[in-house]
């Protein structure tokens, strides 16, 4: 009898890794990254002043550039720009729009705003030093719009308000500390 069997192909070589390489930002099974300590009050206040100035300047310049008769989205076009000046409502809409873009989209995309960038600070999640999420940034923006003016008013009447701390699960850290924590 002819014992000619067709040889089976050899098994595929073993994969060099037991699983996919770990993601640099961590994952469900990765150890948590250390989160740097928050920045000091002087750096936080300096960044807030720069950010506030740029927001007011940008919103004012946009409001000035609105053409006459621009409808600002109010029902039936009841409020429009007119003449060589702009209305208070147009200024408020433009400043809030610039503020939203600057304080929500900036940290979400770049981990910083212009003022924080100039003060060498970054915005990170307090849990794992990751990139801020959209709704965290929105809540933090709303907190800044409401709590900061109240805190300033309390200090004028002699009240002792709580110091503004990092809220909404976000923390402002020094850029240098964030780089050192990643190594």
C-alpha cells in the first residue's frame, strides 16, 4: 500500500506579544497615572486675569464688527445691531460665545487656555491626569461664570468665601509637573 498522506500545514508562528501593547494613556487594566498637585493661587489668578481680558477684548471686537441689522437669534428679530454702536445684548452674546469657545473648547482640545498657556499650566482630569471631557469643561465654565463673581462680591462686603478650587473633576497643574508625571 502506498502510504502517501498530504502533509498538514505547520501551525502559524506565535505572536511576539501576549496581547496588544498597552495604550500610552492607560486603559481599563493599566495602572493609574499619578496626578500632579494643583497650581498655586498666584498662577491661577494670573491666568484668570489674562483669560478674562482676552475674552472681553475678543467679544467686544466681534460685537463691534457686527454689520448693521444683524439678527442676534432673538425671536422675530426684535434685537438687532444698529448704527455705529452695538447693543449691550450683542456685547453679552459675543462675550459669552468667545468665553465658551475659549474656556470649553480650548481645554478640551489643547488642555489649556491662552492665559494658562502663558502661565505654563494645563487643565487635566483630577482622576487620571487625562484630557478633560466636554461636559466637565462646560460645568467648569458655568462654575466660573457663577461662583467667581459671587466670591468677589462676598470679599467686598467682608464675607469670607471659600477659595476657588478645582471643580468638576478637573485640576489645573503646572506643565512641568505633568511632563514629569508621564515619565
